[in-house]
């Protein structure tokens, strides 16, 4: 089955700097890759996603890149703000199944 | 946007009792819902897929008699933790699939503490 690895497990950046979180997946059939932000005691919130037919997607300060050949995808947050501090999860799934396999999470801390 | 509601948001119970957690899709119909379990500082682990009108599909290692799932309507799935023990203490999260848009929405989670 699918296995998703995520790095780093923790990340501290200064406010205004960029943050990059990387994930790798094992199942070449996976074709949908969402990223979630989870704040303490709350459920995950979708922040951006990418499908396998594109290599990059951007939404304001957030971007995601996908390398299908290498089976890895990354989340990029620019101009980080303290409110970006949270745990971020990547996930992989195959279109139509909606069974998301989550990465292990990255705890991002943005220092003011 | 679409909302998925979970209730209760937190519950404390004695060992040996059963606890029911509800997951509702508030403004869309969901024939498929998913239940996850999350331990502190860990990732979400898929427990089961809840299918409206049929039996749930459990992931390997998840005891179906321990975690009873009922999806009796297009907007409600319930997870019952039977004969709960302290090791069942966890954060339980559901998600619901909007069949019209294909989007998946997550609930806010339910924190179960078994004493």
C-alpha cells in the first residue's frame, strides 16, 4: 500500500523567511496530493492541493510542487507569519478512492 | 464552504463504558465518510471507510467489534467505541465526501479520554 514520508518533523523559521516541507510517496498510482494545516485541538484544514497532471500550483504565499518521476512533492510558504505556526500534513490518494494516506506531520514555528 | 460537524468535541468516560461520536455533513450529502485516529503529536491514521446504507470497511488492524460504525443517513455517520479502555484515549476525526463536488471535508475532531 501507499506510504508517505514527510520531512522535517519540526521547522523553525524567522518571520518573513520561507519554509519548505517535503514529502515522498511510494505508490505510483497516487495522483492527488493535498496539504493540510492543523492547529492545536482542531481538525485539519485544506490549504492547497495538486493533481498529478500539473507540476506546480500557487495560491498567494503558498505553493506546492510535484515531481512524479521522483515521487515527491513539496509545500513552500513564503513571507511566513506567526499565524502560520501549526502542524502541516501532506497526504496522497488515488483519484476516486479518497482514502488519504497522511505524512507524519511537520510542526512549523514562525518566530516573531 | 461546506462544514462537517463532530459531536461531542470532547468526552471523558470511565473504563468499560461505550462512547458514541457523531459526524454530520451540514450542507451536503455524503455517501462516504472516513474515520481517523490521531495520537498526540502523531499523524492521522485511517481507521475505516463509512458507507451509507452498507457495512463499513475497516483498515487492517482496526477491530470492527471495538469500533462500531453506523452510516444510516446521507448526512450522519457515528463511531461507537465499545467497552472503552485508557488505550482508546485519542483524538478521533471524521471526514465527509461531497459527492457532488468530489471534495473531502474534515470535522473538528473529538477528543476521547478514558479514565
